[in-house]
């Protein structure tokens, strides 16, 4: 009978841990998606900077 009571007492604790693990997994997933978005934005920024430098290099300098 004592074993049955101990099992019932541990159930809410185990449910709390599973909820915490679900939240943790969701947080990890969200952070991973944000890092991917950050890297994409940095790559796009670098690409626009390189294109801008390329465009400005197309102008011929004035000859005096």
C-alpha cells in the first residue's frame, strides 16, 4: 500500500518535468530558427554591400 502512495505522489512531479522539457524543446527550436534568420540576414547584408561596391566600381573616374 505504501508503494502505491509513493507512485501517486511522484506523478505530478513527473508531469511537471515533462511540461518543462516540452517548453525547453520549444525554446531550443525557436532559438535555432532565430539564429538561422540572423545568418540569412547577415548574408543578405553582405551581398548587398558587395553589389554596392561592384556598382560603384563601374563608374569611370574623371580624367583631368
